[in-house]
């Protein structure tokens, strides 16, 4: 939706099937005053009404005023987000990697991990597991009592039943921690697949051939490499490989530092093996 403040007031109201009287009541003004604002008879809207409308429709004031075409808020109060000043400070000062935090907060497995952590920290899970274990203990004791009293036979079948009941008893903390780890690692794996796909796809084919072609061309321009001392040859090849990595600027611009670092570690070791 694009347009003026008046148009957006009307469109947002109608999209929610609100009457002018209902919106006026929520804002604490009379229906006639609201009507004049919406139809443009009153050209100005005070800040209190503007903020009230933004809160009512959960949009930004910039969107209401027609400054932005994006209705979603791009800023939030720390209290609304539930963040401490210290947590927000870590993001702002980049002590935390903002891209990773963003990806985690958009991943359902990570969100499930945080929900389970909240339960774990509150010890609700411990109580729930303890209750479940009490029921298993009761079932095991009851089965044992019935066997001892001859109400059910003592045979391989009843022994297997008691073994199954006993096996179901679980220690709350290790099991819940394993669940949390599973959801967290699933989130990490999904994000890794998502963010690393570009490099992997490039590396499957053209990436390797481009590097080899660039390295070969650069080495050939240097003349006879065997005429140079070993350390100089090693350095020349390392630099040629680095140049080859630049064959795809889109990938190198983002991952070049890590690639160069890997070359500096791996290539000298290979040369030492070949020496």
C-alpha cells in the first residue's frame, strides 16, 4: 500500500474491518475528529494519535506518514524484545557475530532449543521426569508384587515387561540436555548448509578448473620455475594459487581472507613433502 497518511489510515482500518468509531475509541478521541483526520479535512495529526495508530496496527510511524513503504517496524524497544542492555551492547559492539545471531533467531530448531532451555533452567523438566519415573517405579513394584503373590506368572514374558519398565526410567538432566543439544546442532547444521551453499556449489566444478587455469597461466609467465631456489619457487606458487582464488570475485570478496589463510597453511606443508 502506498499513499498519504489519510489513505493509509483508511486502508489499515478497513484491512482489519474496524469502524471509525472503534478506532476513535481506542485512540481516546471522538468519532467526528477521527473522521476528519481520515478524510483529510484535518490536515495534521498530532504525535499522540500517530503513535497510537502505529501501535494499533503494529506498523512504523514512517509507514503511516508515507515516508516508507515497509510496514514492519525496523526498531524495537529493548523491553519489548526482552533484551538486557548488556545483550544489546554485545550486538552493537560486535562482540557477537550479528549475521550468525540473525540466522539463529530465524531458525525454528534454535528457537525450540531456547524454549527447552527455558524449561530446563526452570527445573520444570526435572519435576516432569521425576514424576514419570515415579510412575515407572510404581508399575515395576506392582508387577513384582503380583508375581510374588502369584497373581501373574513369573516367566520370560513378565521378566521382559519389568525390564522394559525399568529401562524407561531416565535421568532428567542428561536426557533434556541431549534434546537441547540436538535442536541446537540441527540449527547449526541448517544454517551451515544455507550460508555455505554458494561456496560449495562453486567449488564443485568451475571453481577448481578456474583456479588451476589461473595458477598455470601465472606460473608460465614466470619462466622456468626450476631455475629458482626452492623457497622462491614455493613462494611463487603460493602467490599464484592466491591469484587463482580470485577467479570468482563474488566468492573471493566474501571468503578471500579465509581462503588465503588456508593456502598459507596448506601449501608450505605440501611443498615440504615434495622436497
